C-alpha cells in the first residue's frame, strides 16, 4: 500500500533505461550503416582504379616490348627504349599498389559488416601448423614454409 510511489518510480526508471537503450541501438545502426556504405564506396572506387591501372600496366608492357624490339632491330634509339621500360616498371608498381589498396578495401568492408580478422581462428597460420611433424624432415628442407590466409568471399550487392 505504501509502495505505490516506489513502484511508479521504478517503472519510470525502467522506461528511461529502455529509451536510452533504444537510442543507443539506433545510433549503432546508423553508424554501422554509414561504415558499410563508406566501405562499399571505397571498394567500388578501388576496383575501378585497379582495373584502370591494370589496363595501363598492360599497355606499358606492350609499349616496352615494342620499343625493345625496335631498339634491338636498330630502328629505335636507346633513350626511347629506356623511357618505355621505366614507364613499364612504374605502371607495375602502381598496379601493385592498387591491388594492395583493393585488398585493404575488401578488408575494410569485411570489418564494417561485422567480420573480424584473427590468426587464432585460422589453424593454417598458427606456429604449430608450420612446424614439421615430429620425427620427419620437412618436405622442402632448407626452404621456409609459407601459410596463406583463405580467401574471404563477400556477397556483392547492387552497384558493386
């Protein structure tokens, strides 16, 4: 009988906590959506850049081959051949950087969608998996064993 005020206060406190949790959840959803959209946009931009640089690298390789052929046959000069070779090397470096950036963009999308990256979840990357079995020599004695991470598949959405 004398607990009416206390019970109403507890209900108001619980409703306030519910409102606070709802607001925090809404904020988390907006943040996650924003991060995922930004990661998707970054992935799309990096894919486009990697494709352009792959095309440029192929053209630079073809030009370097042509200029080498011209130089060897005596039709072209060494400076032109050297410039084409330097452009080829620069294009390969730019392509490698673009592929690295594309991998980072894929990882950013994976993480934005809630994925995690941990060596502990992949037994192929643990130090025990890299050791040869006891009592046996490794198959390639003197060579370092290299483990690779499994490819992560990402479902593509529209506009991707």
